[in-house]
């Protein structure tokens, strides 16, 4: 018997099973052979919120949550943030290798020429309510692109997939910027193909009457670094959504819209907006201890703290803190930074946070930089969705081409009643609709 195996005795039957261990996992389907009778379905694994279930093999992103390590295709995030542009990293995530000079030039050119939206899509966006949240607009507009590119549903055609991938990466900043301009009542700005990816995004957000927008190079580079940090994070909630929806062979626009919807929640990409609200609520450094006490007493969470995988400092938060210094030299210091630093200082010494291994995550400092750069909190999650689109697409492509993957379909433990007699209307007691 291989030592790389797990032996289990089913005490109900006294039968013993030996399961192979591969990559530190056993296959859940092996448990189905553990049955008490011929008509027994077999053992299942119960894992709400997928705390300990690997759903795929992936060669895209590596995280060691205990040591605070993050790598894309084997390259440490710190190295990529220092030396690469966002589109270079996008190429790496999608194709597995860093591009050479000619490949990068061609890639940037291709993405740049997919930044325009069809005028119909622009008109579609104009019809949202005047104060629509940019994330609601972004999710709906990306879904609507499915009607503009119906051929996208041919997800098994590699060339067709690549065309949609380029379109999505090119158009995401345009959609995010137009969503923002709509929410503040400004006319939409068309893409400027002379500018690089992040500069063009800043142009579409902030250009007013000047004939040509000139982004501050330090701020444009800071945004590019933030995009690199957010580009992928393996099987998080939105990426798992992308894979799950994509596994039904839905087209990539609908799958990205679903992933972006998952991202919008306050526990995921919506956290950066919530951090700013929390810092506003705290108001001054002196109020930090009382706020922390409130959290420990069970009233809310410290937003931007904690992570399912990182039980150490999130490496992205470290790079963001460093980037913040560069940004503040241009914009002046955001006074909220002092409250955030005080929160971090007290929390990292507090037994509640120490024993639970709760550290600042990527969202803790990102909002403070974004605000200093002039972004309003409502656009923060869209700032996350733009780069994460690359990760979603890389993971989707990996899923589609993985022979082991099928339509996602978890099991359940049924806890309801069985085969009841029908109750006529006049005999029903009803049920409270509020649970
Ligand atoms: N503030 C206070 N307590 C917390 C926090 C927090 N931010 N996060 C976790 N805890 C406590 C939690 O109450 C639990 O305590 P106990 O064991 O006494 O019940 C313990 O720590 C373990 O937490 P959990 O809820 O089981 O952890 P999880 O892996 O299910 O949740 C999380 C991870 C990120 C959803 C959670 O830490 C959280 O809600 N953080 C705040 C929201 C946030 O910053 N989200 C952004 C995540 S990073 C970027 C991204 O994914 O988009």
C-alpha cells in the first residue's frame, strides 16, 4: 500500500477503504463507495462556504496564506508590481509567460483598439437612474454586451474566446468610467487611444473641457500598480462564480457580469468602499479604541481586516502602503491614513485580532489612496473589477480547456419535509414570510 494514501474504516459496516492522496487532497468521489447498503447513495462531504474544498487544478495564481506569499504564474507579486505594467501582467496571467517586446506591443495595440463601446451600449447606459451606483451599471452593461456580441457563446472556439477576452479587457475601463460619469451627471468621455491603459481610464473619468487629458505620471503608475495587485487571487468568491457560471457554457459577458455581481458585496470587493465609510464614522484617531471595542463586542466588523486565506499580512496591503507614500507626495496626505494606521496599530496588538490572525487585507489601504487620487468611494469596487476581469478570464479559459471540469453542481443535505398530503386553501394556517 502506498504511504501516500489515507485509510478509513467505516464503522457502520466495518469496511476499510484506502484512498490515494494526490497534491495533499483526496478525491471527494472516493467517499461514494462507502455505503451501508446497495440503495445507499454513499458518503458525501459537507463543506458549507467551501472552507476546505479544492474545486479545480490551476496554474495561474499561488497563495501561501500563512506566509503571506502571492505569485502570478510563479512570479512574486512584489517583483511584478515593481517592474511590469498592468497589461504586461495581464498577458502573463492569460498566456502563462511574460511577453517579449514585440508581443507586448502587439497586445497593447489590440487591447487599445477594443476600448470603444457601441453607441447603442452608451445609450443603454444613459437610461439608468441619475444616481445609479456605478457597480449596478457596470454589472448590467457587461451583461448587455452579450446581446452585442452573440457569437461569444461559441466558448469552445479558441480564436473566438480570445477575441472576447480582448474586448472585455479593452471595454471594462470604458464601462466603469461611463458608469461613474453618469452617477455624477457629467457627459461621457470617449477613449483616447494615444494614452496607455490607466491614463486612458483617468482621461475617461476626469477630462472636462481640455482638448487632451494629461495624467500625472506618478498617479497613473500608482493606479497601474493597484491594477496589478488586483488582477487575480485564485478561487475567491467572484472567481468561483465566474467558473461556476462559465461551466454552464454561458458566454463570457454573462459570466463576467455574474462575477462582478459577486465582487460587489461588502465582504468581497465592496469592502474598500465600506472601509472609507468606517473611517468617516470613526472620525478621529481618538475614537479608534472605542470603535475596536464595539467590533469586539460583536457590533459589526473591522472592514478591510481578515481574509479566508491570509493568516498573515496580505502582501498586497504592504505594496499599497508603499504606493500610498508616492501618491501622497503628489496629492498631499489623506488625513484618513492616520486613523487607518492607528486602527492597524491597535488591532495588531489586540488579543481578539491576534488570536484570530486578522490582518489588514488589500481593501484596507486601497480606498485611502483612491480617495487621495480623486476617486469617489462609489467607484472603488469598479476599480477592483477592471483588473480582476483579467483574472476572471484567465480562470474561465483554464476551466473551459480543462478536460476534468463539468457543469458545477454541488450536493445538499436535505432538511425539509417529505411527500406531504396536499392542504386545500380553506384548511391552511399559512406561514410567516419573515424568517
Ligand atoms: N472584524 C472583526 N472580526 C472579524 C473580522 C473583521 N474584519 N473578520 C473575521 N472576524 C472574526 C469572525 O467574527 C470570526 O470570529 P469567531 O471565531 O469569534 O466567530 C473569526 O474572525 C473568523 O472569521 P470568519 O468570518 O470565519 O472568516 P471568513 O474566512 O469566513 O471571512 C472575510 C473572511 C474576509 C469575509 C472576513 O474576514 C470579513 O468579513 N472581513 C471584513 C470584510 C473585508 O475586508 N473583506 C475583504 C476581503 S479581501 C479582498 C476581497 O476578497 O475582495
